[in-house]
C-alpha cells in the first residue's frame, strides 16, 4: 500500500535534498581545497629542495665536473627525512640518485610521469611505486634547462598523514548539517501548520461554513494579515454570491411565471436559459416534439429569426439612440396565433420571446366580424322602420287603422333595435371591462324567480311550466344583473324555440368546495347535432328566418357563455335523449 506523503513531508524532503546537495558540494569543494593546499605545501618544500640543489650544482659546477657524488653532503641538510634526490639529464639518463649507488644500471627516466610533466611544463609531480627501489614515493621534478632535479619523499605514514585533511572540518560540517536539519524540521512544521489552516479555511469556505470565527494563532504577523485578507475576500465573495443567487432565483422565478416564452442564446446559438413556456410554445409551433430550445433554429416558422441573426453575425452592431437590433412578427399555427420577437445584444448573444396572442388576435377578428354582423343586423330593423315611416309620410290619406298598424310595426322594430344595442353593449362590457362589474355573495334562487316573474306573461302565453330546484342556501359570488341576464336569455331561448306546452327545469345537481353545478333543460325539439358547437357564437342562428320571426338578437347564448366564464365557471350544451336541450354550467362560490 502506497502511503501518500503529507505536504509537510514533501516540503521537508525538498528542502532536505537541496540542503544536502549544497552541503555535499561545500564538503567536496573544501576537501579538495584542503588537499590541494597540503599538496601545495609538500610540493613547495620539494621545490625549495630542488632549487637549493640546482643552486648548489651551479655553484660547485658539478654538472661540468660530473662530480655528482659531492651531492651526498646535501642529505643531512634536507628538511624532510628520507628525501630522495635524483639528477637526470635532458636525455633521461640518471646522473645521480641518493638512494642508489650504482646509477649506471638505472634505466632511462625520460618516460617517468613527473619528468615528462617537467619537460613540457617546467615542473611535475606524481605518486607511484619506484621500479628501481620498489618503494612508493611522492615525486617532484623540476626542469633546470640542462638537467632535471627530481626530489622524492617516501610515501609513508608521515606523508600520508600530512596530506590528509583535518577532521575538524568534517565535524563542523556534520554539526552544521544537523543544525540545519533541526531548523528545517521546525520551519516546515510551522509552514505546514499554516498550510493546514489555509486548507481548513478553503474546505469550510467551499462548504459555505462561517470561517470568521475559526480559531487560529496567526495573531498580527504576516500570516495573520493573510488570514484576515482571506476572510475579507471570502466574505465579499459570499456576499456577492448570495446576492447573485438571490437575483438569479428572482430572475428564474420571474421567467417561470411569465406567460410569455423566453430564451437567451449565446452568439454560437447555444442556450443560456429558457423557461418552460418557451419549450411549450415551440412544441405547439413545431411538427416534432422536443425539449431542446435550440430546436427553434430548425423550425420553418422561425426562418425570419434565423436570417435576422445571421445578418448581424458578421457585422458590428451599432446602437444609435441605444436601440438594439430587433425583429417581430406574428405567425398562425393550428388556429393559434404567436407573436415572435428577437433582440440581438452587443456581444452578439440574442433573446427570443414568444407570446401567445391567440385570445387578443381572435378578439380582434371577432370584433371585425362583430362589426360586420352588427352593421348587417342593424340594417333590417332600420330599413323596416324607415319603410313604415315613409309609407305613412308619403300616403297622408291612409286609413287610421293602417297608420296604427305601420306605427306598431315600426315601434316593434325599434324595440328590437334597442334590444340588439343593449345586448351588444352588455357583451362588450363582459369581454372588455369585466373587472367593472361588482361581485358579491348573493342567493341565486331569488334571481331566478325574478326572471320567471319578468317573463311570466310570455311563459303563460305559450303554456310553459318552470320547475326550480335551487335552494335558498345556494350562495354564489357573482353580479346580480349578469346572473339575471344568464337565466333570462336561457329561458327566452326556450320560449322562442322550445315550442308551446314545453317544460323548463332548473336545478342544482352537484357542488364541491369551489363551485355549484347547475342543469338547465327544456322539453323542446332540440337542435341538430352539427349546430351544437356553434350556438354560443354571436349572431349564429340555426334557422335564420324563424329566429328573426321570434325576435331574437342572436346574442343571447353568447352573453350566457361569457357571463358564466366571467363567474369563473364553464358551460356546455347537449341534446337530451328524451328531447329538448340541456345546458350544464358551473358558478363559483367565492
């Protein structure tokens, strides 16, 4: 098992290796210097002997007289005991040797190392075994122009000891090494403690723990300053991070509650962020399901956005009056309308917004249709009134009973015109200004009975009965005039189209914590199934001619539906199996 070294061990080993190399280098250098110094001392002594011998030979003219035996007198004068003195001519012939009496038998010395060095350098030395005496010498040769003077000290214990370096230096080096080891140990331990504390700071900071109260011995030295700076930087970063996190959460929360789809992309068309509505809308627009915001660039309906982005990819965006490049247009897909908007920022990143404008767009189209329908619907009563009045004005001698007939017809058309204008006004108020209606808790049963009382004469004329099964405990949160209009239009629809001797039923059949559920039905003939989905449309009539004869405006059921929706409810219609129509709707309790 490999044990991982601690940071302290690694620092100590690194310092130890560096100091060991430095110490070894100093030791080698000092050893070599000491040895060179002692060798220099020995060679200097031998050189003095050689110079003294040379001076003696020159003074006594021994080289000319060849009386080299007289050199024996120098033996007692040499400062080193057992010093060997040899005279060699330039050819290598030994002329004198203080250790050998018969020099004639000594082999040529020109090839000796020390003589070769002296031949080319003026002097030379070597330590070797003598072939002549079979002793080990420290040789020193000096070139004296005509001959070589070679001195040699027997390489015995005294010479070896003399050349040996002093041990006190080694002791000093070992002591210094030990001292540095202790200092390194202490220093690395202190440094390691600081690093460990920094590690603890980092770990706690990484885990978002409070580091300001961490115990430490840094005090007021440099490490204390570093500690305080780290804490300050950490606090600043934590504050900035908390602020950014808070703002990020607000941004994401805001994006998720937006009804618009929004996504921000980098200049390379990579998604930075996108809310759920954006994914939902591009799935509604695209023919393929996806969870990737980047899928937008492959949808044909967004080709304008892609072309617009590519137009600015290679251009420097200029922002006169601080306006960023943008494009917006509306597309239609599966009977839904979406408003697309793209904005390119200075760094070439861009934002795409998708808004579902189906409701306002359809309302705009409906208003256009309504305007056209209103103009068409108003023509008939106005033309009738104008025709009756012109008949009376152009025929002053018309009989009185005819004048009365025409006036009654004109009055009936004016009443129809008034009802039409009132219904149009009510419907517009429900759709465009629903918030202006006052809602309060009210009992529904009295409202229904007021409607029946108001239509009693018309019900009696058609011999129609109403059965009400709505208790006095049914209290809804609603507007009394709108609820009155709901039930009045439903009952008038039955009066106009259910036929004589029909039966009307209004009952509450269910309730939960939020809603009451009602059933309105009549026993008339009902309507063809293909018309059921459209009877809540404005001015839609199953039988146009018959509807006009019955005096309906064509807006009654549209008012019913919009009023129920304004009360947070829903409404549907179906034919009853036993005959007649059945409306099912709900009204909010609060």
